């Protein structure tokens, strides 16, 4: 894994989760040091939501989205 500075890190089910935001609206999710997928930030009519088409993230997606909401909420 390349040397990254992660924007947000947390623990989930004894796993270390890191989120890197290399460009606006793109959240790359690393679990235990391995890039598993991307969660995209969508904003429509003033409402922010997050989506992902990466099936590897499916079991973790609800918790990841919850953490992203906390992270982005702290930036406001």
C-alpha cells in the first residue's frame, strides 16, 4: 500500500478502516490496508447521500456511510 495520509480512520468489528479522499466526492475505503472500493458522495436538492457499486464494501457500507456522515458533518 502506498504511503497515504488518511482523512478519516476508525475501528469496526476489530478491523482498521481508513478513508482517503483523493478528490472531491470520491472516498476510497481501505480495510486492513487493502483498497476495497470507493464510496461516492452525491448531493441533490440539499441532501447528501453516499453510494457505492463495489460489492466488497456491501457488508460494511452502512457503518462506512455513518462514519462519512460524521466526518463531513464535522467539516461544516
